[in-house]
């Protein structure tokens, strides 16, 4: 009988296609598991990454992408995935999963991080701390018929959407209008009190992922009012980075934007729509619920360093309240200039 030995090591650059093939066929893998994500993080955000690969008898049987985040404000951590919502361990079986978890804990110890954070969609049996979920994703299957998807929207939100559809001053553009997207997104983040990542990061997503990324814009009478950058992964579309000017709310431009992305997905044969992650109790959480989407919890699991503690880096942390309110008042050029210095530390 031949014994099965698992070897964990760093992914070599010439093995990236093999990594991506593994991710493409494993149900647990997300858009953020792709090897091209490493290129964006290292080249555009100057992050140190560790793409840990598990091998058995010469075959790739597990993957775990990790990003090191150093911050004087938020601490020192290893996160999977860095700057993504769902990642963590993808493994062929429990033995591989345990081996990758042990390797990540050891790596965190060697780097002296405060904690290692694995952002799983389902809690993994790896013996790590698993707090009660604070973040949720909103997904559902799409019908092949537009009428069926419209009927799935609750009556009140459906009425708002019909107002936007019937507004002749609004039109939707799908394509690669990056300048309009970045302008709207940067204004939206500033208004929320959130620092933005560098412009080069968002443009790199388009160049690195090609047809997997698309920008949708809602144009008003005089100028664009809402935009979203969507990712396509397997049979699902993810409207991920979205922003709008304040007047978009009265126009129900967000409703029209997401509806248009949904309709375009159906035209392309995409089976699922993912509204993305939201924090329980947030305005975004409520908005997605109003569309009739049910929340599914995300399980973020932790291995703490010698002096580490569970992080609480979200906007509902009272110690960030003054910073958020101050950021909202910054002039746009200043917010876009210094935002990346802070946003790179968030992960």
C-alpha cells in the first residue's frame, strides 16, 4: 500500500494555470481565489502574498491564498482573501484542509502577526475561533424569463423599479466606461466616510480579468448618476464595487442599475445573481432584503497570535466614528490622494 503524503508549499509562477483550473472546478472556490488576484495585490497594492498549495502524489489537492496586511491602526494580519469577501481554504478532503490550516497558523506565527483570518462561506472544521457571523451575502438563482425575475421582487421595490424603468431621462450603458465609474465610486465612498484604494487598482482588475469584469452606468439627463463594476465567476454575476451621486436615490437609479445587470446576466446565460456582502443592521443589508434576497452568513475564522485579539475594523466600531464623519467632509482631490494610504491597510 502506497502512503499518501501531503506537501504544502508556495505556488510557483508557472503553476498558476494549474491553480486556476483547480479553483474553477471546486464549488468552494470564489472569484478571489484566482491566481490573477495575486498579481493585482502585489503590483498595484504592493502587498506581500502567500499562495499556499497542497500536493499529494504530484497532484494539486488544495489552495489557500493569503495576504499580509501591516497597519499601525488595524494591526498586523494574514487574510484570505486580501481585499475580497470570500476566500479561505479550498481542499479536496478534510486531511488537506487540516494541513493547510496548520500551515497558515505556522506561517502567521513565523511572521508574528496578530491574527490569521480565513473568510469562509461555510464554517470549516479546523479548530479555529469562529465568532458569530457579522457579515452576510445575498444570492439567488435567476429565472430564464424577465417576467419571472420581476415577480420575484417584492411589490414595494418592484414599484420603485418600474418608476426608474419608465423614466425617459435615464439610460443604462454596459461596457468599459472606467472614468465614469471611478468618478461615481470615489464620490460615493467619500460620502460614506470610507477611504478608496488607488485608481490603478480598479483599472488593473479590468486589464487582468478581461471579460470577467464589466462596468454598468446609469446616465441621467445631464451626467452619469450611478455605476457598478461587476465580476463574473462560473455561473454567477457579482455587482461588487458600486457608487452613485446623492440624487440617484430619488431617481431610483440604483434599482435600475442592478435590474439591468440582472437582465444582462440572463441574456448571457448566467444562472445566479450575487448582491455581495453586507454587515447585519446596515442600510445595504436592508436594501438587499427589500429586493427579496435572503441573507446567508459568512464564517470568518481566526487563529490568534501570542498578543492578538479578534479584530473589529468595521464602520460600526465606535472608535472610528469621528474619523468617518471627518472623512465625509474632505474635498474629493484630497480624499482620493490620501485614501489609498489608509485603504491599503484595511484588507
